[in-house]
């Protein structure tokens, strides 16, 4: 029975190895393909608007996000598997007891009439030997069993421990994924709010321009074409406002889905779009930080340890297995009195004539170990690539923000000058309409540039493995 323990432990170890590989990186905004875009809804919608800061949103995401919940449940499952592996080291003690009535047919057991006559003389006078006997049996037994030494069991214990640590780092990596996803959704919603505010302001300015153009046309100091241009510009801006509001509502729904708020609940974002320059860091400094803090890197390192344990477990199948079992029981048969019985058995199992299977298992485990080592080497290079790429994105988007801010200032000054010229009757409103469109485009570019700048800083924090602990510092809040 103990010889079956090693394969069961190896199967458990393989399950742990498969369960420890947890990743969620596909940027698809549906919970069906990516659970990080879904959540467990914490409470139903109410009529009272919920005020939500970025910190509040991230805290709710870490509490309710579906992807993180699945990873945490996976870690709990592995903890259960670790306890199962621990049982292989612990003694197993069972207590059994039974009460039964037994009836035997002596003839069927070979005690026919001829054999029975040989025992008649041994019986008391007047006693008869019945061919059908009946006895009551009462017994209790205490069983003890323990594995004293098993190479596969020891290796499996080490491997399951490594799988448990890998699952922990996978959970921490998933927490970083939640922070990045929720922060990105919050920043996108802030950008959408800015777009709506800009569209409202431009619509109000266009409405004033329509009124002025109409009054000037009625007074005969402007042509009908100027009024038509102003109305076309107003309607175009109204369309832009409708589109901006629609984009805002969809952005808020996605944010609420990621953090466990009912999609119908009204929320108010309390944080403005953050902006600050990021302290300069060299690629070498960022790479060293990433090697120290990246949870996926630590996860893969523990998977290497896990597959080393699997390889060792298969190699150690050649070693003998020593186990000990015993029991003590008390039996009482039909008034004949009680008596105890005891057994103590030590078992030494030595595998013979299984070399082909043992070599095959070992070679397969070595191939898996080589594959995971190759993945670890590739991840080192990938971390370097991600850090350098994210740093380039931060630098580029920071420059785009500077240019966008300058464009907004220039467009604002141009619009002010053209407004003065039109009000003074020096020019018609065609340059004014053009200036308004230019300002709208510049404001949109500024919002988008700031949004992408903050996203690039989040990506850099994620690449360095510090997004959960330092996202505030990277965003400059």
C-alpha cells in the first residue's frame, strides 16, 4: 500500500506546478476573456452618488476584482495541496470497532458427519455437535501507519512548498495587474471628464458667438454667411459634446465593473488628472529594482525550484522506501472471553526491474526543468526590454505633454485675438471658427497626452515591480 504513495505525491506535485502558473496580461476589456475586467459586485446600486478617489478605486479593486479573486482562490487551493503533501510525513492513526453475528456451516467448511464423529468423544455427555454454528464477535482495533523514509515524498514536499511560494508571488503580480488596470480606467475616466468639460466650454463659447453673429446680421453689419458659419460650428460642437458624454459613461461603467460597483450606481471622481515630472533613473537602476521586486520573476524562480524537486522526486524513485505499520486489537467471541492481538510490521520496498520507466520519468522531468530555466533566462531579457521601453515612453510622452500645453496656450491667444478682431469688425467670423476648432483640437491633444503620460508612468512602475507600493509617487499625487 505504501508503494502507491510516491505516484500519488508526484501527481499532486504536477497539479501544484500547473496551478502555480497564473497570468493575466491580455488587454481585452471583457471579463469573459480577461477576469481582471470583471468583479464581484459588493453591493447594489443606490440613489446616493458615490464619491471615488483613485486610492478608493484601487482599494475596491484589490477587494472585489474577479481576476484577483480567482488567483487568491488558486493560492488557497495550493495551500490545501501542501497540507495533503504534509500528511505523507505524519503518522496515520485510525480506530475501528465492529459488532457482528457470524454463522458457519461446518459441512460446507469440510466438517462432514465422518469428521464430526471423531470429535464426539471429546464432548461432555449428552452434548451434540451441531452442523450449523453461531457466534457473536465484538472487536476493536487501533491502527498506526507511518512512512519513515521515501525519496519521492521528501522531494514532493519541497516542490509543493516552492509551488505555494510561486502562487503567492503570482497573487502579488495579480495585485499589480489590478492596480494598473484600475488606475488606467480611472485615468481614462478623468480624461473623459476633461473632454466633456472642454466640449461644454466650447459649446458655451459657440452659443455666444451665434448670438453675436445673429445680432450683427440683424443690425446689418454682418452677412448671413457669418451667422450660418457660427451655427454650423455650434452644431458640430454639440455633436462633439454628445460623443464625449457617451465616452465618459462607458469609461465609468468599465471602471465600476473592475472594482465591484454596480454599473447602475452613480459615481463622482474626486481626483483631478495628476501631473508631475518623474525623477530620472538609469536603466541599470530600474532593472536592479525589477529583479528585486518583480513578482513574476520571483514566481518563475520558485517554479524552477519546484521543477528541480520534481526531477529529484523521479530520480529518488530508485531509493528504497521504509515504512512502519502496526495495530492492536481486542476481540471477544460469543462468551468465550476477550483476548488481545497485536502486530508490528516494518516494510522495506526496493524497486527492481523498472529502469526503463525510471529513466523515462527522469528524462521527462529534466526536459521540463530545462524549459523552465530557459523561460527564466528569457524573462530576465524581457524585464530589461520592458524597463527600457517603458522609460522611453515616459520620456516621449513627457515631451508630448509640454508641446500640447504650449499648443493650448498658443491656440487660446489666437482665439482671443480673433475674437477681438471680429468684435471690432475688422474681420469676419471664418478665422474665428478656425481658431475655435484649433483650440478644441489642442485641448483634446493635451488631455490625451497627459493621459498617455500617466499610463506610461504606470507601465514603468509595473515593469519595475513597484506599482502597488509606489503608484502615488510615479503619478506625482
